[in-house]
């Protein structure tokens, strides 16, 4: 790619970005769109605009910048604040590196007279500013070696500062005086078989009462809620349907036709006899309500699983219990800190120890295969979805497809479509796989899935693009002599060639990506379409604009990809640094706006994402350092071994951070929960927070029912 | 080695063993030797013989066999019982494998007609009974493949059973109703700097009182005892010397010379003026006593370190506290279960977090270098200690050394002597290195050192002997193309050739080793020499026969070497199995006798050695399986890939065992300490058990001294 086409693509992207910002400015001022641009405020019951009318089109930037970390924590939680720590850490690394590297390396590279550059007419002026322009064995390489150290040092220093800061944030949030139900509970899994003559509930109660005599409050046995949940969902569905039908019916009562038209529907999807919707729904709701009650009773009594939540009377006791090995056989009575009620994955709680281990192993194998060989099924599918096959399967497409223009386009793009569909579905697949591991909480699933996605994009996008051109050529060479050195060489040799590609990639990513993010064009269009054609009731409208959360599972790995790219090219082609700064700077601004006004977090993990981000920035740093070692040796720089200590030092740093910080993220330190809570905790409310919604409507007959999953007292307890 | 020389060496060893047994039978019946052969009983205050006079020479075998595990636990503790579980597990593996393999594999190998065997005159009749006799690609190899699976299966099954059993033993011992001080205490390290206006003691007390309000009993700040310990040791030394001088003086008062001769000595070693020993000692003791008191006061007040023991009022609280992360910064206030008072390594307690990590890393590097390159310094030293150099340095040796016979012998053996001295010192070096890591308890140091010794002997004795012959030839080949496959091939190719060597090695080891062990000739001789020429007082005699403990640090790795050897040859040359059975059978008998009557364990770790033994038996199994894969492919057996699942399965098994059992060895499960103790624990006595001996004589002035390391109450406490 030469300079002019690079500049063209850059300008185009920039214009698109400006258009997006203008659209945002225009649309966000219309009151009707406040649910799209200020849903977070509406959900929190605030006025969406707060004196907005008079403000300038760029007031949002000022608001983003002036908002403090405390604002973010109070509005969007610690997880979001930690995400901004991540963004500003990377920004800090890039700004400080750029300030030193750009004024020093660009002249050094630009004034060098490489033989390559002169003879090779493919050299663009961009490449003249990169290390590629420096000739082999040149003493100028010392500057680049020093720069490699500088970038590494900045990265480690910023990471260290950030880990300390996040650690503080987490500690402060955990020790906050508000009552958090999850701090009073632990999740117990792998409870052994119920002994003869005891109920599960009695077993759990007596076990924990004997071990935590003074602090045990009560327990809740986890039940298999699949059936009852289905009925409950059905009930919700019919209630919604009823509300919708009634709205339609009310709307049809025009002045011209005061009796209205009662809406009708078919009994099942597309077939069955037609019935009056309102009557039908009412009938169904009645049946389901009684069915729900029976199933609730049945679930609570008969479907008790081998796991339970155990509640304690104070935070210290629960925290301490969650970290203590309970049973002699450590594969029974395993305890962990209870997840927040809203992020519990109920269906995973019942999984047994070995089932979880097995599932984890299987998932790892599947993910490894997907990451390494995902092209194989794609190729297979795209081979299958040729035009010919399509025509055979869907004959009604024939008249359209046979048009010559359509045919050409389709034939050219069908294989890519398969790939795009796969890439779009990949995060969902990874979420599904992570869930299948048996992880009990949503935030943990997001972390697991984000990790898998990171491996995927680093391997396929970054290393894939870099090497793919030369891979086929060199694959035989690699197989013949697959040593580590070869891989380092390969990386070093090919990376610089793709510099311009990645420059464009980063630019595109932030102009288009953040433009779309800020303008929220897609949710805007979907919402307006839904409201116009689908939504009949207030609840449906509300559902249509529900903003969702920031979606770390794909956002973080994508950001990390950019970190990896920019770090790797930071010394080879320092011009990439401003693009990186722009990406994280604009990202910080736009997401700050979105966090303050749009997204509503669906869970809070108190910054447990941080060690993952930290670890992966370090991984990016090590990839960068290894690449540099390779590139220096390709440049036949005699002193390239001086770069070898860098990755070793990074690994030591990683181990040290793990030793110093990780355990306080993995567990809650006792120190942070020893602060007194503001109010005396209402233990009953804490307990009720953990009752799954589908069972919450169940009324107990306290006098009769002992030993069922939710009962207040065990037999021994009730005799008091 | 041909068959006849093998038989000769076997017979010789056997005769020596019989002689040892006879010596034991003869010596152990003499009452004067009871302190050598029954010290354990004497220490426990039992009658050493219990009607021994009439019994047969082999009564000890009957006693060993009839003693139960409970006997062993009550006499020698859980650690010894676990060692016997280890011995009997290996014995079980070998007996069951042997029963199946010997009758089936020996005929299959013996009747094969290998071309190699016929053409190669070096083949001994022993080798005719091994896999070496089976020709390439022979279908007979199926039997050996099957045998590989059989041995693997037996090993895994026995290990699983043993792990379960040891787990039970540990649980039972930990939950025993007796009061164990270490179950009421935790060791806290890395306490941050003392805040302004507080003493260390107050800091610790207030910290733990706030976190464990109901269960905190008191704390004891660890002090730097180096100085006070030195004075205390000196004091002990002079008291001993005084007792000895008085005994000599008393003995000199014969009827002929009733006034006696007062013993004299030089003030310092070999020089200084002569003084009267009794007076001198009395004077020194007086000075030291007052010096000790001053130094005790000084130590307790001024030399407080950043670690402490914290005592709790019940076992559950202490167990739970030891497993809970306390501080937000996990490198401060780190907690672990307190070691037994008798096995605390005081000088390690004060080490800081990063110092410990750094020391550990350095020690690992040193050990790795020692294991891999120990031959280099040895070669260097032996080059230096040539006869010529010796004569130069120690000229008085000249007349002796210049004798032609002596010269020949010395010249031949001097390099070996350096090696032997190194090997004899190695366990001490490894113990020293493990201690230098900053480990707080003796049992942990023994485990760490035993692990290091295992790597050393496996790498150097086993793999070293196997490969050394061919190594120099193949070293270039390896360097050129160091793939895993090459190493497997190398192992497979060379191992069978050393079969006879290792057969002899195992035989020698058990005949001579256990013969010496049973007869206790060395301690016997040393004791009698000491008693005759050195010991003057009762205490000195007692010290001379103190039996010491079983010394797992070298015993376990040596046993594991035999396990590795026997497992590796079990299928290649099944004749080795009976030797293995004999080794572990005789070992079991002899050590049972020694555990019951001789050794006195110096600590109790409740079987924490087991996971190490288990892991290393598994490592031996994997070495065996990899060797077999290599050997099958050398035999050009088409179906050798069928052996590949074996090591994979072993690794899965190892991971599973780790997940299932390890945590209950690493920590004390809460379940086992919830049993009520027999008596109400005397907390004061528990606390006193942890006062180091050199400080125990210190008298407190309770009314004045607050905030010093051992004080009973902090200011807040004393106001009650």
C-alpha cells in the first residue's frame, strides 16, 4: 500500500467519523431519542438532559473529561472504572513512549540511507520513517535497542502503578459499608449423598452448624429449576402476550368502531385453529399459575441438588469460610465465595466436581482446535454453500440468483460470507463454551470467554496476517526444523512488512468503530423499527431500548489486539504510536460518555477482570520483545543479544505481580470486610435475594414443611 | 557382566547380609547394647527386652510382622506409618506385577530366537530371559505391550488406594482429641512497619483482635534470637564442661590420692594460660547467666521481627484463619498454619516476602546447576588434588606417599575420593540450601531437600549410568537435532544394555544396606568408642546413643531410585522384579524393627511427605512408560503407538489426584478439627510451648512491661 492510498483511506475514515459525530450531536438533542442516548440516566430515574438544550455540540467531551473515577464507580460500578484504568494505562504507556520515541527515532530512521530502500522501489515514504530504512549492522540500531528498553520500562511501570491502583479500588469497594448479600453467603458444591434418615437441608445445616456454630445463619439448597423456570417463562410470555392483545384491542376501539376487534391468533406457531387471544391467554395463564405452584412445590421438595448457598451472620465469617478447606475429601463440600444473585448461572450450580473438571478439559480442547483449525470447517461450509447448492436447496432463489450481476457478486462473496458469519458468531460460541465449563457466575464466564477470544484474535488476526503471506512458502522450512529461533526469526522478518496494513487497520477501527459506538446508529434504527412495527405496550418499548452492558467479552480482547499491534510496531515504525494514542484517547472519551449515559452494567465483579487484562498486556509486551529480538538479529545487529533479558524480565515481573496481587483478586481479604457495615444487615433480605425468581412467588407452609430446599429452619432449629 | 560373575557378586552380598543378621542377633541380646538396639523403648521408659532372653534369633521378624499400623502410629507417629504405606504400596505393585509377569514373560522371552542373541556372543543367559532376546517385529512383543499396561494399571490402582488410605490416616491423626499446640496457632509473616505510637505487639494484637474478635487469644512476636541463642548455647556448653570436669575430679580421688587432681585446661583452644577448669567454668557460667538475662531482656524488647505467632481459643478458628487471606496487600500479613514448636526454624521466621521469593529462585538455580553440572567442580578439585600437589601442601605426607604401593593406590583413587566426598556431603548441602529458602519448618525442609536429592540421583545415577556410555558418541547427534523423539529413542536403546548392572546394584543395595541398617554396626562402634574414651558424665553417654530419626531426606529418594529402576526394567527384564520385592520386603521388615525399637522421630508432619512420594512414584512410572515406547519402536514393533496413551493417562491421573487429595495435605480441613478435644485446652501451656528455649528462662515483670514480644497482655488487655 503506498502513501497516497493510505492517506485516502485515512481521510475517508476520518470523514465517516465526523459524520457519525454530527449524527450523534443532531440525534441526541431530540427528546424522543433520549432513551437511546441517555438510557442509563432514565433507568436511574434521572432527568436525561440536565440543562442540555443550551450546550454546545461537544459538551459531551467536556462531561467525559470532567467526570471523576468516583462518578464512574457510583454510576457504573468498579468493573467499568477498572476498564477505564486499563484504557488510561495503555494511553499512558503510548503517550510517554511516543513523546520520547517520535522525536528521536523518526529522524534517525528518516536520514538513514538503506541500500534496500534505494534499490527497492516498493518502499513508501511511510516505510522510510521506519526501522526498515536503517541498513544492516548500522550503529543507528543502538537507538532502536534503547527504545525497546524504554517502551518496556514504561509498560512495566504503568502496569505496576495500575495494579496498585486497581487493588485499592477493589479493596475500597469491597469494604464499603453498604450491605452486599454476596458477602454474607458462600456457595457449597459437591455435597456428598444424603445420609439415611436426613433430608439434604438437615445434612447441610448440621454440617455447617457444627463447623461454624456461632456464625451460621441458614442455608438454601439449590434445586433443579429447569422445569419450573420453563413454566415461569411461559407464564411471563403469556402475560406479555395478554398485555399486548389488550393494547391492540384498546387501540382498535376507534370512535368509528367502539366495540373494537378482538385480536385472534393461531394456537401454535403458523398452524392450529384460530382462537381469541385475550381469552386464550387468560385461560393459559390460569393453567400455568396452578401448574407453576405444583411444580414449585415439587422442585423445592424433590429436585434438590448437591449444592447449596450457606448464609452467615457476618461478613468476616462468610469470607473466612469461603477460603477454608472444609472436608477431608477435598472433592466434597467444596466452597467458594457466593456470586452476586443477579449473575448466578443456576443451571451450572448442580454440576459435580468431576463433571466440571471433565467439561473444562473438553472445552479447552475444543477451543484449542477452534483457534488453530477454524479455517477447516469454514472452507468446508463455503465449499458446500456454492451457488449451485444454494439453488438446489432454496429453488425459489433461482430467478434472483440467475441475474448476471447478482451472480457475480454472490460467487465472489459467498465464501467470505461464511467466514463473516463465523466470526460474528464466534463470541457467542465462546460464551456458550465457557458457560458449559460449569462456571457458577456470569462475570467469570465473561472473563473466561474474553480470554479465549484474545487467543483467537492474536493468533489469527495478528500473527495470521503477519505470517500468512510468507507462511505457505516457509511452512516446509518450519516443519523441517521447528526450533524456537526459527519462529522468532519468522516473526521478526515478516512483521515490518505488514506495518502499513496494521496502521490502516487501527485507524479504521477507531474512526468507524468509535463513530458507530458514539452515534449508536444500529440500536437507534432497531429501536425505531421495533417501536413502529412491533411494540404495543409500555413494557415492550422499554425492552426495545434496554441498553445492555459494555460487553467486556469482546471489547477487551479487541482493545488488547490493538495494544499488541501498537506495541509490536512502536519501535519498528513509531508512526503507529499516534494512531494508538488516538484509538485509546477517543475510546476513553466515547466510552466515558457511554458509561455515564448509556450502558447499564448487568453485574459487578469488583475488578476481577483486571488480572486478566494485566496478564494479556504483559503477553503483548513479551510478543513485542521477542519480535524485536528477531528483528534485530535479521538486521544483523551484533548487539541484539542485549534484548534477550527483556522477555525474561517481563516474565519475572508477571510472576511477581501474581505473587503480590493476585490472591487479593481471587479471594476477598479478611481485612477489607472487617469494617463495620452502616446498618445492621437484614439477614432475611440477604437470604431472600438468593431465591431464584421462578421460585420467589412460592408460599411456604412453615408449620408443615421441614427439610425442603428453602425452609427457614431445620428440625433442630424449629424446636427452639 | 556374565552370569557367573553376577552370581558370585550376589552370593557374596548374601553372605555378608547373613553375617550382619548374625551380628545383630548376637549383639542385640547383650544387655549392655540395649541402648543401641532398643533406644526408642528406653526413651519411652519401657523395659527394652520384654522377656527377650528366651526368644529365637528371628523373633524380631515375627514382631515386625505382627505389629499393626496403630502400633507404629502410637510409637513412631503418622510420618513413619506413611513411610510404611509407601513401602507396602511399592511392594504390592511389584508382587502383583511379578505374579503375572514372571510366569508369562520369561517363557515368551526365553523361547524366542533372536538373531542378535545367536550372533552376539556377549549375550548372557540373563539377557536371554529379557526382551533383548525377542527379535524385531515379532508378534511376541504383544505380550510385552500388554505387560506394560498391566504394570501401569497395578501402579495406578495401588497408588489410588494408598492415597485414600494416607488421607484417612492424616485425617484421623489431625482430628485426634489430644491437644496439639500447633492446631491453636498460626504463623504470621510480613507484618508491615509498626505505625507511629504503637509497639509491634500492640499492632499485631489490635489487628487480629479486630478480625477475630471472639476467638483471638494472644500473640507472640518473633524475635531475632541469634545473640541470645549463642549465649544460651555457650552456657549449656560450660555447664556440660563443668559436669565433666567434676566427674573427672571425682574419679581422680582414688584411695591413694584422696585429694584428687583438679582438671586444668587452656583458656582458648590450644593456647592461652592454663586455668583450673572447675573454677573457670563456674566463673564463666556466672558471667553468662547475667549476660543471658540482659540479652533476653534486650531481645524481647528491641529485637522484635516482622513475624509473630497468633494463638486462638479453638482449633476451628485457628485452622480457618490460617487459610484466609488477611491483608488487602497479599504480600503483607501472610498467614500459614503454625509448625510444631519442636520443628520451627527460628532463624527463617524473620525473612521478608521478597527475600524468601528471591532466595527460593536462587536456590532453584543453584540446585539445577548442581544437578546438571556437578561433575565440573569435582573434576576441577580432583585435578587439583593430585599426588604432586598434595605433597607440596602437606609435606609431612611425603615419606608415606612415596612408597610405590601407596602411590599406585592413591593415584588411582584420588579422583574418586573427591567424588565420594561430594556425594557424602550432597544431602547436607541440599538440606542447607533448602533451609536457606526461608522455609519455617523442619519437615518442610526435609521434603524440599528430599525432592532435590531425587532429581539428582534420578538424573545422575539412573539416566547417567544408562546413557553415559553412549552419551559422548551421541552428544553431537543430540545437539544437531534435539527433538523429544530422539531422547525417547536414546532411553529405549540404552536402558536394556544396563539391565545386569542395575540388577547387581539393587541386590547390593538391599543386602549390604539393610544388613548394616539392622545390625547398626556403625552406631554400635561409635557409641562404644565414645563411651570408652570421651564420655565422662551420664548426659554425655545418653547423647552418645541418641538414635536420631529415620532420615527421610535421603532414605526416600534412595528408595524411589530403586522404584524407578525396577519399574523401568519390570517388562524389559522381568527377573529384576524378585530383587525389587526382596528390597522392599526386607526393607519393610528391617525398618519396621528399627521404627519400633530404634528411631525416635524428631517431628510429626501428619503424612505431608506422602504427596511427594506419590508424585515421584508417578514420575518413575512415566519414565518407565516413555522408555517402553522408545524400546518398542527400536524393536520396530508396528503397534508401539498403542503404548502412547499410557504416559498421557498417568499425567491425567496425577492431575486428578492433585485435585482430589492435595489440598487436604496442604491445609488442615475444617472438618477434621471440629471434633471436640478430650480436655479443655490449656491455652497458657499452648502458648508457652512456642517460647523458644533460649528465652524460656526469662522472668517477666508483668506490671511494667507492655508491648514486648512475649508479654501476656497488651495495654487494652491488661486494663481488664
